C-alpha cells in the first residue's frame, strides 16, 4: 500500500467537474499532473473537446500538456499501471478515451482538437474570429522582438515638430516634454519607444481629450489619497494607544517652541494638534511632524533632543519625558515609510507634463500602427490589445460567450500568478456571462513563484481572484502542500531559510506575498546535502572554480546525476563557461553566451558602422584599436588631438607622419585598405563589402579560437539578411538582432549538465542544483517617461501615475514614491526568484556567495540588502562566520587586486604582418568546392515552376504549419485570400490561386497520408530551422515537417507541383530525382544531431502524391 499524500483531500476536491477552483500549488507539488487530471475529468463529460480551453504561458508548457494528455489516452487502452497515482490518472484517461470513442473525436489522431494554447495564441484566435472589430483583418506577422518598430514610431512622433500639418496639441506636448528633459531628443526618443512597448499597461488610462482630463486628474489624485490613507491606517493601527496623549502633548510643545523661534521644521505642523491625527490625506503633514520628532533621517529612534527639534535647554523635563516613550520596531518602520509617501495632489508643473504625455502617447500609438502597416508585422501586445477590443465589442453587443462560434464550457488557466492586469481583464470578458450554469473555471499557480514582473505580471491578482472571484465566478480556494520533487532535507531547509525572507503579511501595492510551507513526500533519498560555500572577496573566477569543482565531484560520485547551474543574470555565467570550455566539459545552455560580446563580432560591428557612417568616430576609434591595426591610445591622441569635427580618415592623411614609427607602419598597411573600402560604398553587396574589407585587414589572422571564425560567419550571415540593396533596411533592428545572437548549445552534450538563468529553469528539476553569484546585484531598471503602478484594494483597482522627473530638477515626490514602490516590488520578486532556484533541486543544493567588503573584527559583515544572499543571511551567517574564522589569516585585504590595478593588454598583429597568398592549386580547389557546394544546394527550377506557382507554394507551406479540417478550409477563405494578396496576387490571378490553395489543403486533410503527416508525432516540428557547421562557417536549413515515429526520423517536404498529363507516377518519380540531392542535404544536416534512421518524403498536396526513400549515405556537408 502506497503512502498517503497529506493533501489528498484537496487534490480529489479539485477534480469536481461542477465546481470552480483557484489552487495554490507550490514548487514540486505536481501542478501539471493535477491540471491533466482535471482536463481528463472534463473531457469525459463534454460534447466536444473544443468546449475545454486550457491556457498556459509558454508554447513549451502547452506542448508538454497536450503530449501528456495524448500519452495518457494512449496508455488507457492498455493494462492499468501498478503505481497508485499512475492508476488514478489511468482511470480518468480511460473514461475520457471511452467518451472519445463514443463521440468519434479521434483525439489521438487529431491532437490539435485539444485546445491547449498560450495566451498569445488565444489572442490570435480571437483576432482571427472577429477581424471586423479587432481592426486586424489583414494577416500581419507577429514580431518576436519589436523594439526597432517602437523606436521608429517614437522617432516619427518627435518628427511631428517639423510637420506643419501636425495637430497643435501634439506639437505643444512635444515642446513641453523636450523642455522638461533639457531638449535631449535622443533620450526622449528612447523613453518614448520604451513606453510603446508597454502600452497595454497605460493606454486605457491615458486619454488626451480635453473633456476627459479633469475627470482623469480627479481619479488619479483620488488614488494618491488612497495610498496615503492606507499607509496612515497602518500607522494608527500599530500606534501604542497608551502613549498617544503624551505624544500629542510633546509634539504640540515642540511645535510651539520651533514656531516661536522662527525655525522651519515639519514638526511645526503639529502646532494645533489636539489628538492623534486621523488617516485622511490632509493629516499627513501632522504625521510627518510626529515622525520628525521621533526619528532621525535614517529612520532610527532619535535619542538626543535640542533646540533644533523644539526642546531648548530649559525643557529638560520634556526631554526626559519624550526619551521615555517606547516605540516598537514596527511602528518606527511605518513612521519612517511615511516620508516616502507622495502628496495627494499634483502641482501645476507636474500636471502640465502629465497632460502633455496624455496628448503625446496616443499620438505615438497612432504612429506605431502606421509602422505596423508599412512593415507588415505587429508585436504581440498589439494582438493582445486587438483581442481585448474584439471581446469587449462582442460582449457589448449582447452576445453570449467570449469567443464567437466556440461554446467554451470549461476554462483552465495555468501559472495564474503571472497574469497581467490586461490579461486579467481579458479573462473577465471571456466569462462575463458565466452565471448559474455548469460552466467552470480552474485557476492554478503559485504566488511564491511569480518572477515575471518585467512582463507586467501582477501577483496581487492571484489574491484578488482568490478573495473576490474572477468576473461573475466565485472560486473555492485550495492550497497544496506536498512536495514530490525534493528530499526531506531540502524541503526543510527551504521552509526554514525562506519563510522569514517572504513578507509576513500580503501587500497588494508592492506585490508582497506570504510563504506557504511544503511537506516532503520522498523519504528515499539518502545523503541529500545543502552546502554553503562562502567567499570573502568579489572574485567571479574563484566562484567559477568552485562551481566546476562541485560539478566534477558530483560526476565522480553520481555519474548519471543531472546538474544545473542557475544564475540571476547571464553575465554571472561567463567565467564558468570559459572554465568549462577549458576543462573540456560539455554542457547545454539556452541563450546564455552572447555572440555580440565576443571580440570578433564587436570588431566586425565597428567596421560595419564605420563604413556605413564615416562620421561615427567611436566606430573608427574601435577599428584603429582593433588587433588588425592596434594603435595605442597615445597614437589616437596624436591623430585626433582637439579636433572634434574632421573625419578620421582625413585626420590620418594629414597627421599620419606625426605618429611614432610603430604607429606609422601600422597605418601604412591599414589606411589604403580603409580608403579603398570607403570608395567601394554602393558598388558591392554589403556583406561582400564588409567581409572583403575584414579579410584584407587581416581579421581572420587575429582570431584566437576555432569558434571565432564561426562567430564571424554568423554575424556576416545576419548582415546579409538585414540589407536592402546596398544599405541596411533598419540599422536599429540589425543592432538589436546582433545583441540577441547567442552561441549555439553543444548538440553533443547529453543534458546531464545545464547552464540556465533561473527564469529559464522554471518548471524544470535536477538532481543537483548549484547557485553561484548570490552576492551580486542585478541591474536596476532605468527611468521611464511615466511611472505607474496598478494595484487592487479588494475588488477595486487603483492607478498611481507620475511623470518623469525634470532633468536637473529636484526630486519629484510622486515619481520618487513610485520608484520606491518599484524597488520594493523588485525586492519581493528577488526573494521569489531565490525560492524558484532552490526548489529546482531534488537531492543536492549548493549555494555560493560572497561578502563584497570583507569583514571587520571577529564578525562578518551582513551582505548588501539588494543581493540574494541577504534573503537567507540568518540561516547562512553561521557558515560564513566559521569560514571566516578558519581562513581569516589567509585573507588580507591588501592582497586583493582591484580592477583598476590591472592593465588591459592590447592584442594586435605585428606591425610587419602581411597576408600570405595561398598556393594557386589551393585557390582553385577552394573555388571548385564552393561551386560544387552552390550547385548542390541550388533548388532546381523548371519552366513550369514560375513566380505564380512559387507564391501559391508559399501560402500552402505556411498554412500546412497548422492542423486543418475540411470545413475549416471553407471557413478560412478570407484568411487564404489575404495571404495570397500579401504574396502580391490580385484580381483573376488571386482567384485562380485561391482555388488551388483550397484544393491543396482539402486534398491533404482528406488523404490518409496527408493526415498522417499533419498529425502529432514524437519530436514533432513544423518549419524546423536546423543550423549545422560547414567547413569554417555554418549553414541553415528550413525543414517543412519532421518527426519521429517507431524510432525513425522522417523529413517531409511539401511540393505544390501539378501535372496535366496522364502518367502521374512518371511525374512523381521524376520529381523525386529532381529533389533528391536537396532532401539528402537535409538528411546529412539532421544526421549531425540525430542518430536514428532517416527517411525522406515528398508530399504533393495537389496530386495527393507521395514518394519516400531511406537516406543511406553519410558524408561531410
């Protein structure tokens, strides 16, 4: 008999198909399994599977959930498992499978009927279903990173200054904002672009219409008053009643003395005080006077009183009385926090800037939508906003349900703690009429794991839904406590270390949530350890050594153990990555090692910017300092001197002879190359131009590692993709794309060792987890044009809003208060981040941190309150103290090497370096191999596969990325028509193409082979991008369809070829030979990462034709 789960009753209750729940599921509590069980219970009772919608926040989570449900249905056809918890899921799946068979759903063959999707895909669905009200009838491509579009729109908004037709209120708003920020146009553009990226958070609050501004001001000042009132209520609640009378009397006395002496002090506000102040915003000055009376500026209890605080020498008795008043720590802290409160009203200058922003921001949104139309793409925020508008219009029309033509009866939302305010409102709209029937809502998440504040996740919404429900649906609250993942030792340590780090009471304003302890289920993990590794100096290299040591020791004792190194920020991994490479330890990583930080890419970027913009001095300095030239700083000073205007190449031609001999020799080689390169601008394709210049300068000779050439190739490939003719299409986008280039993960690494940020590790688990860098801070957020904070008080949302501080002006109280709130919010979130990191561990947990400033005397100093180490300091401090005492004599502050003491070596080629000409035979061989490679990769083009056929093929390929049904083809005619229109087809050509696209899709879903290709398989991918090493560079291939079935890897290519003759078999065989070499290139590329047998297939939708063969050859790409 298996062990009883402590929260067994709650888990069974959560499966009641007639009730709605909100479930708090801490780390390791089996949240996904519970979701799947709930889904199976509902699946056994609905008429159609589409009546259930499950929302997750990542594509990976959606795919995993769908896969596990389908696997449960497949297993339900067999014998029941032996394990009790597996038997329970098997029984639920069995009932769902019986319903599937009875209703003829064929879910195993058609898994996409399970509506398990991300919030982004849900928004896309809503927009497609309601194009007439969503304003997005056209097919616009979602852009993963749209910052370049935001900046373009911001620039165009500011360019209205030079447009005589621009509305006067917008011109005035721009002038006010520029004046407020010292006419720094570049800064205003950056800040405005950043605001556009977060517009879903502020658009509903920003209305520049004159008739709305007065009401907006009243609402915003009401929110400010509410904040003040809320803070004062807490003070009054904590204030010692037995000392209130004495406090009031002494405050009044001090105020009178200060007033009579003509001294300025906040205490003077207490002059007319007759009793303890109330909690209204008007009473705040009196409370600040009391705070000034009792606390120093730093928030400590005041011990000394003098004439400056209202107690001259003759008031000795009053001094003794006030010093005798005891205030507890809580009331002292709350009084001190009153100093950070904003005033309850805006002054005229603040409101002028705020009013300007309310005019300007909507204008910027209008410009952004124009940019979207021009570029044919949108950001995900625009899709979400369109979805909200569509649903609200649908609701206001009196229609039932939130999604047209979809009768949703059950909504499940995963990771609900990461819901934003706008998403919350969307969910409310979707269930606006869910009253008095059998429809259910199931929300599951964990406030302790809410770590996505940078995506506007609002953790307080979880509490709001738990207390007040979501929309009309009231929810039963369940809390799980069993941890199935971690050992008893780890669960106990986390409970002890983090229970005090979390706030003791919830705070909806700052996003503080309380800790919910867990109970370990597993008792079978002997030897589980939690180790603290103290350091007493800022030394990332030493910490990297410790990390690698732990990895090697763990592998020697537990060869099969999975290990993860988790960090707050990518930069904390750079030394670890370098050391792992040095020790030849393979690992997997996801977007960790940025190529843009590597010297070869930085040098190529500088070369690109300098040649494209001859006036970019920073880029030219970088070129002249780069290894291929290697001028010293003294050389650059001689060249430039105090001339801030003349172009660098012109200065070289005039001042080259003034350089020392070494500098002159270097420029004698480099200067002609750069001059020739500038003369070639516009005469060569950009990639060939930049790459040729780099080769001529000797760039490859400066590379230190074999991977450097691959990095250079990656940069040049991206450059080639980003050009339009002889220029970059969008330089800001290109620079952003370079920043987002990361070194590929080692495909040969088996996954036993992974390097991740904690955000990427959420939802994963490992035998051993190593947490280095706990003594380091993360970068703080920069300024915003607007600071805002939404929070809920009961079921009533509030908005706090403040404009950016004036450049060079004194601190703005409202803006400063919101910055303080944001810092507290980030502090709470960092505590939750540590919880997520620590709870990834199953058996062993290693924590590595340092105290930045060493120690004093026999006691170690506490870490900075802004670092993760401070969250658990009470628990780890004894370990640091022991380590300090053991090693104190070895640690001498004078031995610490400061960064400024270390000279940065200048790596450069010899001044006499000359490129070596390759032998003629080698030149010919390289040329011949390149020609053969190009011939091998070239897609054969026959006369009947013209431009018209290519455009049809593009649309068919794109549409076959989704699962189709015969009735959906007719329903989606407008979507297909728009897609063809965007391919450049119009009129009769468009209608002819539409017929063929519909025929191709219909044939595919009616043909058994087509359905097999489209159906869900193991390791299933559509439009799969595969990049492999090839010689000194890399090649990228896009596979239409690939999956694994019965241990075989399939690669399928769609062909929209047609054949008018009678001998279709001859035609298909001919096509197979025509495309054989291209398909086998794909196979060789796949073979580099997949050792399974590879089968290749060509599918012809217009002919329902199929040709397949097994790939047997294997040679280098």
